[in-house]
């Protein structure tokens, strides 16, 4: 990947204490969302490198004071987070994060996403690195369609805060060239480094024994993920093949009404027993699903660089997805996967049939994807490149 100035993965570096600001789940074996997966995987891998001391500062509405946990070599600090923090412009969250940063006394602060994490890191007075994971404006556009006034106000605040916080960053990691297309002004702000998301090394060790007609969708049941589109496309496929089944692996609590609409669509198509709602899976259970599925199917309307695609590529599983956001930067149509336009149900169904009906094609796509994944997504490679950024930032 030569789209930006990626630092070389130098094997040796000076000792470094890092305060990483991002969500870290209470149970690291049960991860919700790609950013959590990145923070967990990157923190673990960095902590395994000589001289690296990793502290993750994770906001939590369940604590009223800063608490501390040990997860292997990673120290996790739970930092108070207000449930209605936007009413106070997230100033309380920012204050607690600043306090936690001071208590850690790091050499480098590394903030993930935007908002209070980035604001606290940049105002700490310490060398700071920001990894951008998404585009709030695009997510807001989709989420606000038909949403409540309160929801639209929340998204408006998040969009403004994203622009404000990122506009001050000087050392930026982008996980996809898509982010530079969305934020062309970033290149004028400071140093941009390309480092894609890491994938847990266990995904590279999967020995696949795929079933003949099983599609897996590893994604939350929310409108942005296009699950209804996928169900409608699957109905076309299922009408021609009575063996095929669809397994939806993602939590349904974030948008209950949308989840109910998905269940109703399954019933309306007469697909009960062929579409399975698995809920949120542990990392081990997700790897088991990737071991036996024929292909991964994703129908999102908006994505940046889905970890689920990187995991499927690492596992050697063919991917059928929509060409949205940064997905075309991860998958080359016809070589490492199959792509169709967003909301094109017929095109998605055609690609699903192609990968199900042509085992030789599925094998070619999977082999090419797996060969590419090692250099792009292996956690050690990503950790070494990230450490190189820390060293560069400290030397300025």
C-alpha cells in the first residue's frame, strides 16, 4: 500500500509510555464495533514490544472515579463519562480524560476517533497522535433520515465537534485513503501517515473448511449496515437454491425498530429457518463462523475500513460487499472480492450467486485476499509502524 508516507517498521526503538484514548470492552473477548477491535488488538500488540508501556483510557458511564484494571500487559483506566454529556458540550468527559492523562504521565498520547478523546489529547500539552476511524458527517446523514429531532441535534453536535477537534491535529494516522477524500483539508494541517487497521493474529491462523452454501454477515443490525438490503438480496438467492442460509452475527439493541423490520422481512420472504440472527459473538465464535462459511456478505451504505473485511481477508474467506466509503480501497473487484453499488439489491444478489455457484472463483478470491492481508493487517506489522510514528512525534 503506497498511497501515503507509511513509516518503516523499525525493529528497535526507545522505551515509550503511551496513553491510548479509546473504548476498551470490559470483556475483551466480546467486542462491539471496529474501533473497539482496533484498540484492543493494537494495545495488546504494542504492549508486547520491548520497552512499550500501554495505558488505555476508556470512557465509562459506570464509574464515578478513575479505576484501573490489568488486561495482560495492557493497563486499562476506566474514566467517568456522562450519559448526557453532550448537554454540557462533553466538557466533563474532557476534564476526566485530561485528569487521567496527567495521572499516567505518558510520553505520547494516542487518541482514536474524534470528539472528547481527540480534544483531550491535543490539549494535554504532550506529543499527540490522532487516528481517524470514521466520518461523522456521513454517518449523521444516514442516521438523521427519518430520525428524531433529538437524534439530529446529537449528530449535528458530533459533526461540529469532529471538525473542531480534527482541525487542530498535527500528527494524524489515517486508516484509509477514503478519509483524505472526505477530509481534503487534513493534508494542510500536519503530518499524515497511512496505517491500516490491525486484525487479531488468530484470524490469520484459521484453517477453513467451508460449508457449500453458507453466507455470514458479521455486522451490527443497524440501518447503516444495510441488513434489510442483504435480506432482500438473499431472498433472490434463496429462491434459486434451497440449501443456502444466511447467518447475521451482530447485536440488535442499538436500533430496535430496524432490527424488528429485519425480522419481519425474513418472515415476509418465508425465510424462517434459513436466516439466523446470532447476536453479538465472541471473537472465538466469530472465528468459528469464518471457518465454515462460504463467503462473507456485507451490504453497508457507509463504511470507512471495516475490520470485518480485514478479518475475512486474513482468514482466507471471500468477501461480497458494497462499494461504499473505503471498501473499494480494501477490496479489488474480481481479484480479492466482489463489489456492487450500495442499495443495488439485484447487483448484490448476482455477486452472491457468483461466489456460491463458482467454487473455483471463491478459492481464487480467498487466496488473493489472504496473501494481501498479511502485509496490510497483521498486528505486528501495524504495531511496529505505529511505534515508528510515536518515535517521530517524540523527536519533534
